[in-house]
């Protein structure tokens, strides 16, 4: 057997048996849980621990990102929602009606991230409406991060179970 044949047998180039898909899944969820509303988590920790300039910087970045998110939602939120629903519906139909494995892989990445996007918008609205600052703001950002991590863990579990099912089905059916 030649070297290329061994490599392609070891790393199947289909979606769920492709190593790059699983690396991308891990990167997407670790990035989503690190960047809470566009603010790095280490900045939250530093602001909470040190206070002073770190806390001011944290509050400024949260304010800027919140205002940006709320502005985008106000100006083009309806169009973005319509496009996201169209995209996810089309992807879902391709994935689970026509059984396109690539569409399944993308759907299992995109759908949970759309839930996180909605949760981020709700959190931004809550921070804005209540005028959260200091300890209340830190707690809200931590709750949002924890919720994102739970969504990510559940998503990775479902994706890995579905990927194992798909890989076993292909191996059994010989497709």
C-alpha cells in the first residue's frame, strides 16, 4: 500500500471522520466560551481581581460591544434573523431529509451557535436595560459564559454521537 493510500484510509475525507472537522468544532466552542459578548474572559477575571484601570477597560469594552450588538439588532435584526432562519432551514433539509453528510456537519455547528447568538443578544439587552455594572455585570457575564459552555458541551455530545452513528452506518453499509 502506498503512503497516500494509508493516510487517506486513516483520515477519511468525509465530514464526521475528518480530523479537521473535529479540530474546527473544538476551536469554535473554545472561542465562543472565551469571548463573552466579544470580551475576552481573561479581561473579566483581571477586572474582577485587580479593579482600577482593568475594570474601567472591561466596562468600556462591554459598553462598546453591547451598543454595537444592540444597534445591529435594531437596524438589521429582522433581515439577519430571516437570513439565519432561511440558511438553517435549508441546511436542516439538506442534512436530515436528503442526508447530505456535509450539511449535517455544518448544521451541527451552526444551529447551536445560533442559539448562542440569540443568548448573547438577550444578555446584551439585559445589561443595557438594567444598567449593570461592577459585580452585577461580572456575574451576568459569568452566567452567560456558563450557559455558552453548557450549550457547547451538549452540542459536542450530540455531534459526536451523530458522527459515530454516521461513521458506523457508512462502515456497515460499505458506502
